[in-house]
C-alpha cells in the first residue's frame, strides 16, 4: 500500500511543467532576454579585453532584443494566446535588454565616474518603475476591446535611441577619454553626456507624457 510520501510525490507537477505552459510568444520573449543578457556579457568582455568587436556585439544585440520584443506581441495577438505570465515575462526581459544593457554600454564606453553611476542607476530604476506601473495600470488604461490605447511615459524600448547614439560614438572613436562634452570633477567624475540617460529615464516615469500605442 503506497505511503503518504509516495502519494505526495505523485501529486507534484513535473519538473519542467513551467516550460510546457509557455506559448510561442513567450519563447520569443526569452530571445529578448537572452539578447539583453548577452549584450551585458559582451560589455564585460570588452571591459576586460579592450577588443572593439565585443563592443559592437553588445551594441548589435540590443536591436535584436527590440526585434524580439516587437515580434512577441504580434505573435501573441495573432495566435490569441496570451497570459499574465507572458506579460510579466515581457517586462522582466525589457528591463534587462532596454534598462540594464544600455546602462552597461554607457559605463564601458566611458560614462563611469562616481556621479555617472548615480545617473545610470537612476535610469535603470526609472525603467523598472515604468514597467511596474504599466503592469498594474494596463487594465485601467485598456479600452472595451482590451487594448491599451496609450502609454504613460515613454516605453522603455525607446532606450534603443541611446544605444544608437553610442554606436555613432563608437564608429567615430568618441568614447572613453574622447566622449563629447568632456568630464567634470566635483567630488567625483561626471560626464555631462550621461544626462541623456537622465532625460530618458525621466521621460519613462512621467505621468503627464502620454504616448499613443500603435
């Protein structure tokens, strides 16, 4: 006669039941996350080795993440298979790819003074806050069809503009000691160029800035 332990083991779900619940859109979202994490790894490799190819890999992986972010929503709508799990998964992937990865790119290309750290941390926290707000307000902002008609604050993937700016700087050799606008010293190094991240983060958390959702 089976004991209580064997019965409890049979009642447990399979080890990989979570993966079985993923839709195609969820796996595309994971491509977004993998691209963002790989971009961060490439930044670290560039910082260690100084080889420019790793910088370009780090830059190139962010647009790939953006493509995956664009596709997962389309696939979910066409297949009519979506869930709250997919929404949270998308937000977490976006934080990595469009929050942490762009901040890492700024850091390894020269915006790494003490005050720069604070601004980049502020940028990531703004992205985190913006995603959390969207998750809890999406239902309130949606219309009768369930579609959200506008974003409160700029969407976090708009940080792709910052990455494209870094790509231009890398292509023209304006990184590290040659960053535009130079460096200021006031109890720590501060590169004025990092204020682009401050402005981007502030736009994300703005409650008055409303961006129509396509």
